[in-house]
C-alpha cells in the first residue's frame, strides 16, 4: 500500500483510497500522534478500544497499525493536515475544508465519521454547541456523515460509546 507523498508539511499521511467503508476525520493529530507518526496514539485515547468494542474492527489494533485498517475498508484524514495539538490550539486558518471535500468525493466512502465536534462544525458550518452526536442529516452528493463522541482523554466528560455503536450498526459490523 503506497500513501501519497508528504510534500506539504502534513503531520500524518491521509489513508484514502476509493471504495472505503468509512473515513475517520479528526481536527488534527495530537502532539503525541504527530511525534509517533500514528493516528490516535495518545495512551488515554479511546479510539482503538472503541473500534474493537463496537465491532468496527475484529480485534484491538494499536496506533502504529493504522495503515493496516485500509484492508478493513477504514481510512483516515484530518481537517488541519499541517497542524497538531488540541482542538482549541489549532489556528482556524489551517483548516482545509476544500481539500477535505475533494478527497472525500474522490474516494467516495460509504460514511465519514468525525471524531471531533470541532472538525465537524467547521465543515458543516454549525456551532459545536448545536451539533449533536450520531448520524447526521443527509447531504446530497456526499457520503453518510456521523459525528462521534471524541475519543480524546481530554473529552472524558462527554464520552459515549453509543454514536460509535450507531456507526458500527450502519456499517453492518456491530457486535451481537
């Protein structure tokens, strides 16, 4: 599997090919993820356990294995490819909405799953406080959209596995 060459100072490469089942979209990688070169790499992040717990993946993967998930129909990108840190630290000028839309329309996954209300709100043009977790209203010409509760350890107070389970049901991967 060859990834697009990083020529723009991106912190992590996109994992995007046509025909994916789902693309997970964050705001930007954490500093830890950027330093380790792996998505959702902070030890307190619930991303990998949530995928396994809900049945989206058949086993518990580790952050350094992120590229292998392409074989399960799972891709990755971020809204701010050239930034890292916590959502509130990311300069809004670094959000690349047009690039994001172009890449999603190019690879046409069945679903897009935002792991950050910030990333979803920037793309949808809705304040984060008005954005609800779960399956979003359909946008013509775009894949199904889900807003998941943030797996970040910094968002523990608002954590819920239910939006993740809803995505697993949509994908036909829910554990019985």
